[in-house]
């Protein structure tokens, strides 16, 4: 996660980011993305606390890498300019086009929207971090979300004085990038 | 889905598209994307037949919109330049970072990679269509994929003489785009 400098995002640029997300392709033109903008400092703090709980749980689950994980900056909820919760809406079962055998295509579409926002933000020198360290039911309860909805991202958005040269987890020696040639096969799966 | 003109994609540009995908962010730097490039005409035909089966199943499931659905161009497997199957690899359960409560974040990362490829393709005047009309077990069997893997997209990639002015499903009156302002809420869910 970037280190944010707290500078406010002008409303016009914020709109551009949401619009970039909204221009993403979606399965059956379902547009299954919803964004909850957090402007209430109390709600932001509650979200931070929910993430902090899961950060501890994840650290424990990682066993021997617990301390290493705890030293990483994995969220920027209290220091970013804008916190957005990205979610899938309820009543999705009526959308059959492209989802009869692959219902999870709604998440795929929402992810495309977030990636669009990510790239649009970078053009504006705005950093974005996707936090998935949280317990979905806790976020749903906090934000009054309906039963069939599903929060999938807490987005930390804001200006930063410095972008990482490499992915942060590589700079911190958590994991290594590989070459793209390792990700492609021809005609048949190869282990 | 675009109408492809069949012109071959130069190998260098094909590499750029895969590389753009591979530059996507991923949960815990997991890079959970795999692409199977289909160069065998027989395998391509088998994929087409699997999609055609699901196209009929989906049409039936749509009930009163069956005929309307059947008139749409929902795939371009036989006329595009490159067919790629995008999949999640097996042995994903060891990746806990960002996935303890949200294991589906691997699909989110793969979707970000595909969206990157989509945008990179557009820059080259190459169209891309994401087909999710297929039964995953049939694709797995055809391509010898391991049990824990999961195919999520058949990507049809190729040059086109004309891009749609609006999303194809809007041009064909299947669905209507909405304004992005409908997708954003503040601090609390609103129906």
C-alpha cells in the first residue's frame, strides 16, 4: 500500500475515477458495481478497526511469516484521501446471461471496473490500494448492506509523494514477480 | 462480441498483450493468472462446440428472451485471430494474504489482468471478447487442466474493421447503460 500525503482529491477528478470504473465491460451489460463513499470520520474509523482485526487474524494464520506480515503496510484507511467500499449488489440471480454456469462473473466485472479506476487514478498521480483484509459480514452490518449484497474491496485512494518502483511486496521481499512467459501454455495445461 | 476480420496478430504485439495482463496488481502478489493459447484448429473447434452447447442452454434458461438472445453475436471463436483460455491455477489454498475471508480475490486479480489486456488490445486496434458461456468441467477435460484449476474466460482476440459505438448489448437493445451516479452511495447502502 502507498504512503498517502492526505491532499484532497478535487471533486471533478473523483468523478473521473468513478466514471472510468463505470466504463468497464460487464457480463450481459449487468454493471454489477456499487461504490460506497465514506465521508463520515466515525465510519472510516470503524472500517479501520474491522481491517485491523482481520490483519491480526491473517498474521496468525500465516504462522512463521506472522511478524514479517505485520511489518508490511497493508492498508491506508486513515491516511488516504478517499475510502470507497466496492460491492456487488443483491438480486443478482436474475442475471443469467454469461452467468448460468459461472455466477462469479459479476465479481469479474466489478474487478474490471476497479482496474479501470486504478489506471485512471495513476494518470492523475493518485495511488490506489485494494484492501481485502476484512470480514464481509462486519462491513455489511456497518454500512446497512442488504443480505444478498457482497463487499469485495475497501479502496484507499489518494495522492502520494512517491510510487513504488516495483510492487511493494517485491520491494519488501514478501514475494517475487515472475516473467510472463511462465503464465502461458499452448493448447494444453502444463504444470 | 466484435466481428473479427481474421488478420493475424504479429507475435510481438501478442506478447505485449500478455505482458500488459501480467503487469496487473494481484492479491499478495500471487499472480494467479494462466493463459492457454489455442493454436490447434481441432481444439479451437472443440471449444466452439462446448460454447455452442451452453449458448443453447442459456437461451432456454432465458425463457421469453430466448430468440432475442439467440440472435446476438455472443462469441467469435471461429473468426477471431487468437483464442485464449484464461484460468486460475490449482494449489491456490496456500495463498492466505488477502484471501483468508475472501478466497475469491484470485478471480479478482485475474480479472484485473484481463482488463489490462483489453485496454492494451484497444490501443492496437484489436478487439477482445470475454466468453463465459461454457461448462467449466468440459473445458478442463479438453485442455487437461488439473482438478483444482478453474477456467473463467475464453478470450476471442483479433483485429476488427469496426468497433461498436456503444456496448453491443445496448446497440442491440438487450440492456441499457445507466449513469455512474446511480452506482455510488455515501456512508450507507441505499436501495
